[in-house]
């Protein structure tokens, strides 16, 4: 009959709905099983972590045992912080020992450097610097280390060259010889270099060695010319002692012997007559 012609379509649609429901149920069961497995694995990991903490617990101090257990992430962060702090402290302690050795070696090196000059020369340099420092503090209100070339000229003209020295003029006044002024400037220049003032003086920046300047060079030359014009007579130098004379002869002979011991390549780089001049000077001194 015509009213039963749609039955196959209705039956097919109901079968499709049942298949879909069965498929959904199967998917839900699979998801539940997966969640159950994940939960079980998480519980197993937590149990293993607790066992590991229990095994490490006897190694901790009583103060650490009283503190609550930190999460795993927090424990990792704390371990990383402890490791970084330990590494920084250990590197500091490791670097401290070489630093102490460095300073000790530097002090010994400065002691060797001081032997470059005789004790009398060091004493003269110290005396010259103390006089300049005392004058600069009283007259300029600053230490000698801050002196400029003009300050040194004022010191030499107003203090150093007045009422001192063995050079006598026609009017009976006395002042130091040009060599004495040059020696004082040389002592001051060495002390400025020791204090870190290296290189020629730079007027634009106010840095460098004030003794290594045009002002000081022209002052020394002009002072020598003034001495000649005013009739200053240089006095004779002190005679050399016999002990120093013997030291000079020994030094000349030692230099000549050292020249003979040089390799042939180094002897070719130096003039051949050096040895002859040294031995000639030794004979003259004798």
C-alpha cells in the first residue's frame, strides 16, 4: 500500500542513530580509560618522588627537616640559586689568592725598581719633593702633585734659587748653579712620573708631567744665561774618593768583559770600538 512505501528510509535512519550512539559510547570509554591511565601514572610518579625525598631526608640537617617540603619547581629554582651562589663565592675565593700573590710580587718588584738609584739619590729626591710639597701647601693651598709648570717656575724663582748654593756673584750673593737647578727639576720629574704623571705636559687638559714642559726647559736655559751675565763663577767639584775611583775602574772593566761575552750577532749590532773605549777609560782612571 502507498502508506508503507517510506518504511525502508525510516529503518535506515534509526540504524544510523544507533551506530552513532555506539560510537560515542566507545569514544567516552576510551577517554575514561586514558584518563584513568594518566591518573595512575601521576600517582606512581608522586609515590616515587615521595620515596626519593624520604631517602634524602636523613642527609638533611634538623633545621631543614622541620621546614615543609617545597614543590618540585621551587626545589629546582632553589638548587639553581644555591649553585650559582656557591660558584660565585668559590670563584671569588679562588681569585683572591692570586690577587694576594700579585700584590706581594708587585711590592717586591717596586723594591727592585728602587735599587735602580743609589740610596743617596733617593734621599735627595725625597728631600726635593718634601720642600716643594711644603711650599705648595703653604703658598698655594694644594699638594705638590697638583702643581702646574707655572707653579714650579714660581717655586724655583722665589724659593729654590734664593739664598742657597755655593755659586758667588760679584756682589757676594749666592745661588745654585745651573746644574743644581737642572738636578732638582730632574728629581721632581722622576717623582711626578712615579705618581702617574707620564708624558709631556698638555696645557689644554692639564695632564702630564709638569717638569716635561716648555716652561721648565726655557727656565733652565734662561737661568744659565743669567748666571753668565751676572758673573757667577762655578766652584770646583768635590774630588772623588779612592773607593769610588776603584768602583769606577771595576765597572768599566766589567762592561768591557761583558761586551766580549756577547754573541757574535749582538756584537755586530753594536759599534766595534765600544770595548776599546771602555778599556781606554779604565786605563785613564787608573
